[in-house]
């Protein structure tokens, strides 16, 4: 009985195997095609610039959508062409991330594809990139040194770098003070304007002022952290030697945020830092003898010293 049962089982198995091999059950090998988009961009790209194009081969009229993205609002996609472009340049900050990833879906209404998106971010020094006449000097300098640059370069940095704020004084007051016919100059004093504070968690990376003396080599930019009367620290090394006139500087390698809360911009004046004695530029500044880090609240003058700094919350340099 055991043998008969065995034979019956074998016959049943062969019949089943034969039925599986019939024409209506063809086994098709599974083909896995990787759908991916790989691109690289320099950090802090111009908003609206193209990054990549999704090239789906699905038939018919296609619609492209951005299904997911690792950084909100980093890129946007043209639903008809599949062109990916920069939406927020601030998302492409190499110091915060080295890549942005996501999923793009292409669909013709009945079929769809999911494309893996990866955008690598290349680290660049944006300050170096936008300098022209002073580029070689900037490249050769060590971190912590200020570099004398041209007015055109200073304005280019103001325009091209992201999230710029101006501290020390406003453009209007700076212009009004510079157009005065009479100036008073500080020699051996530290001063700080009591307006146009530095935004929190920002880097001061550039500085300009109206110098009223020649062969200046010891003037020192300073920043406070929180209040205008105290907590000042040197920002970088002393300004490089320069003569009188409108002078512009950029700091090589600002590594740490200069303020954790609202801060103020000051300067130690070996000589040459001035204010409009006619009072064309309304405002106040504090002053104190020597290279100091705090002021008496009683040492206040109703004039604006003619200097200004540039800051940004985004580190855009090496």
C-alpha cells in the first residue's frame, strides 16, 4: 500500500509540472532599470538656475512632480519639461550639507516612474570668486587677516553674497557723514556707533570707513555680543596699512559666528577714524581712550562715526 501511494503521488506531481509548462504561463525575467538623476552645483547658486533635467522615455504627454526633497524649497521642477532649478540658494550651503536628495515622479496618466534625485554641493569660497583686482592678495593671505580691496569689489560682495546685512551705520548716514566739510578724528580711542546692530548668529566679513590720516597700520575692528557698552572682542587682526580716503576691506577666513545675539560693531582708532562734526549724520556713538573692550555709558557723542560692516548668517568662504 505504501508503494501504490508513492506511485500515485509521483503521477500527480508530474501532471502538475506539465500543466505549469503550458503556453499560457510564460515566465518573463524581471528587468530592474535604475532611474536616477545625478548633478553637482557650486554652493550658494543663483536662485532660478537650472540644475538637471529629468529625461523620462515614457510615451505620451508627461507631467513631472517633485514627490519628496530632503531640504524644503531647495529645488523646484517644471511640470512640463522636467527641468529642475534652484528655488532657495540658502539650501545649498556646503557648511551645512554636502548633498540634497529627493524623488521625482514622471507620469503620462497611466504609467509612472520614480526617479532618484541626488544633487552634490561643491564647496567654494564665494568671496574669492567675486574678487577681481584683489583676488591674488586674498588667495595668498592667512586666515584672520584683513585684505584691502576696491570699492567695486566691496559693492560686488554686497550684491552677490547671500543674506547681507549692514551694521555700524546705514547707507544714508554713511553718505551724509562722508559728505561733511568738517571732521573730528580719533587717535588712540575705541568707538562704537549705537545703531545698525549685527543680526544674531552672523559673520562680519567686510568693513569700510572714511580714513582721515595716512600710514595707518594699527586700526582694529571689534564686535560686541549683546549690548553696545561691553563685551567687545577683536575681529581678525589689525587692518593692513593704508592711507586716507574711503577704504574697503574683507576678512579672510571668518570661522565662527561673531554674535550669538544682537551685536554691535566698533573699531579701535590708532588714528584716522572720524565723525562728521557738523552733525549731518544724525545718531550717537560711544568712545573711550585706548584699545578697550567696554565703554562708560556717559561717554556718548551725538554724531555718527563713518564706518560700516557687512555680515551674513551663511558662511560662504573657506
